[in-house]
């Protein structure tokens, strides 16, 4: 399992950061705009004055989208290089977005993101499958949220996208997100049952769910889940 460690995963994202930022540009790629963003945004239902935690924010494009909608945002990623690129690209939103370096597998680093008021909402776009251990993330997000707050996350569909023959057994593997990226990244497969159970064990109730595909096909590429703190 050493070759799929947090350190190995971080090394890959540090290497891929500039390529990723260039490919995403100011408005993200077509897959994000057409497949991920619409239903994430629908379930998140951003209101002016929302205080949002953006998890594994990448180059900050969705953070900027939230800021434009009237939210105040704390956005984090474990890649210092990615956060540096996000700060540069989203410099015009520095009064509405606070970018931080934090590891989503470390409870102490997650709670360092606590501010003087609870978050009304949290979001993660296509990152749950990139995180070695998400148990602490879900537990900490639950505690960082205000009552009735929600955590909306999009991740690859475990039934149709995992590039191995295993389904029920959680396991890591290497793959690519964008053709041409410098190195492969670590993926961490979890079954649909595992993902839902993680929500329930953390205290959440699931009250929104979509399956979305890229193009006109029957097999979906991603799931979008809304987990609510009641």
C-alpha cells in the first residue's frame, strides 16, 4: 500500500498542478462545466451570505463561482503548488475567498479551518476518490457545519468507472484524469455502499442524489450526493 500513500498521491498532484491549472483555465473544462457543476450547484443551492468550505479546491475555479454567487469561502487543498496557482488565478476574489493548504486525511489540519462561525455548506468536486482515507474528512465536515448545513460532493461512479475488476472491496489504483497529464495519480475505489455508509456513520442524512454521464449514454460517470446535518 506504500505506493498509494498520501505522500505518493501528493507528489503526483504537485507534479500535475501546473498542467491541471492550464487545462482548467478560468472556467474549468467541459466535463466539469456540463457534467459536474450543474447538479452540484443545484444540490448546494448557494444563497447570498452562505459560508462555504471548498474541499480539495484545485485551482479555485468553483470557489470563484461560489464567491460570484455571494458566498464567503474557505478553500483548501493539500498541494501547496495548487494553492499557489489558485491564489494567483483567483486574486480578484481575495476579499471573498481564503485559500489554505490542508490535508483532508488529518483531523488537526481539518479543524485548523474552523473559523468564528460554522460553515453553512461544504462542497467537494471530484476529489473524494483522490483521498486516501476519507473517514476523518466526513466526520470533521459534519462537526464544522451548522445545524441543517449540507455537504455536497461529486465523485466518480464506483459502479461504472473504477479501472479494476474489484467492486465491493475498497482498493487503490493508478489512473489519469486528463489526457496528457505528466504523471498518473492515485485513485481510491469505494463501493456505493461504503460511500453511503460513511455518510450515515458520520451523522449525515442523504437528501439529494444524482447520477450524471458525459454525453448521451446510459452508464453514468459520476454521482453527486447531498449529505445533510440535521
